[in-house]
C-alpha cells in the first residue's frame, strides 16, 4: 500500500466555511462537488489547481465554470497564510515568517528554504551523501505554533505550545515556499523539522503527507519526506503502520543514557531509551534506507568520548546514520557548542565503531533559521518561559 492509498473515508460537507479544505484529498473534494450539484470530476480539478498549479485563489482556476469559481471565492477558498517577513542568510538560506490573514501575531509560524547545493545528503538512500544539485531546494516546515516538548536547547520549546496546525496549514507552507523559488529552483525535499513536534500532531501530519504525495497534486515522493521526532514511541509505530517505511524517520536522541537524555528532552521520562530502541528496531525500512539519528552536541553535557562510546553501544543492531549538530545559540540558554576539535573527536569515535557520521553544517544561523532557533524572532516578541527553561538548565 502506498502512502496515498492510506486516505481516510471521504466526507460530503455542504459548505466550506471553517473546513480545512487544503487538507482534503480528491475524493473529498469530489464528494463536496456532488453535494453542490457539480459532477464529481470537478473535485479532482479543484485539487489539481490547489496543489499542482498552486492557485492561490479560485479566480485562477480557469477550467472551472464561473459559477463554481464564484462559489469557492464566496466560501473563502485560498491559502491560510501570507508572507509577513522574509529573511535571507549569507549562505542562501531563506526564512519565511508566515501569518494568517487576520494578522494574529500569536498564530505566526516560520518555514525555511535551504538550497541543497550546500547540504550534506546524509538522508539520500541513492547517493550516500554525495549528490549535489544546484537547483534543488529543501524546505523545513512547521507542524505546530510553538512546541510542548520542552527540549532544553530549543527556542520553539521555550515558547510552549499555542496550538496544532491543521493539515491544510502544513501543506500551505509548501505552496508558499514553492512560489518563492527562483527559476530553475525546484522543491526536492521536505523535512518536518520546523516549529513543533510533528508526531504530537500526528493525525494532521499524516494527512498532510497524503496530500503532498498524492499523484494528482504536488506528487512528492514519500522517500523525500523526513519526519523528525523527539521519540514519541506510539506515534512512531503509527507512522510505521500507516506509511510502511516509505517516509524517512529522523530521531532526536542527544544522549545515550536515560539520566542525561531526560534532562535534555523531558519526553524521555515517558518514553525512555529502552522503549525507543525497541520501537526503532521494529520500524520498517525500505531497501537501502536507514533511520537518521540526530545528536546535538552540548559542551560539557554530552560531547565527551565516553558519551560517543555509549552512543555507539546504544546504536548496535540499528540501521542508522548519525547526524551531529553542534549546538546553535538560543536566547535564555547559557549552553555552548563544543570546540571543532571535540566535535571531530566525537565523530571519529563513532566512525571507528563503524557508523556513518556527518556533522551538520550551520545553515541560516545569522537569521535565526538554524536547527533549534525557530521562534518568530522577526515577529513581535512573545514571552518565552525563562523560569521553566532555568529549571531544566539547573538539572544539567
């Protein structure tokens, strides 16, 4: 079964007001078309206009009758986001601050476009980290406004969770991202590594994947989608069941012992390393695929050679590649990245143990677009949770 076959049963609403129509699949659009007296094939046409042709408003859907376009316009069909601020890094990374049309500053999110010619392709099953395309772009998308996981080094987590995003709000980030590309750039890869924990918002994340991979829309290959998680074991199992290993999995590990990992990632109290290991062991991997282990290196916390040896032992029996991430600076977090020499020594220890290990190059850190930095810095300031952050830091 392909991911696009895993759709839920179509619905037949009578109107579109308040409905997450950008998260609908073609059969749901067809059910709606029939409910308003249109032939079912109009549903496929609407879906194609929205997701393949990137029509931001019904007036551009020229193959639809004028009456249907008027109906869609009256219902407010269109993208839920508008571009508020664009920040561009010296390395070509572009961060887009998106806001709803009502301008609510508490509902803003960020998404990041990364030209792939500067990226190590540690997750590419066919190139083994060697392929470079000057016109290919990766997009890092958000699944929540803020985040509830409370990871000690993450700016999004310091904000706390405001709300989940709908599937349509997730998909619309890619639409806005695609129209921002400059020819001959094309969107090659999506990573759910922006604001939020995608598996905490599992149902909407899964539906967004089905929309994005549907052959009548964007038709992105599921193998070009990476879901990054802090380790929500039941939801990893759900992802495995629903997508049968087609979607790439990345796991934020950051420590190989429960005591240290719990201090860095509070979710480890609920799903400790023993449970996470068993979950990763049963995750279905397609041919020539692996799980990416993300490990943020924090000076004096998890960056020693003993930590590297513990990580090597914990990974035994898993088909993985390791992505080392020297800590990016975050406000209210007095932690630092280790020196390049310590990063190299940690990498060499793992490589000597037989693992493929990459050090993630800093991308977009000058515009707060690097890993762990997304917190709407270009927007009016939202109060972080310094007291909660301080309590977690005191444990380290």
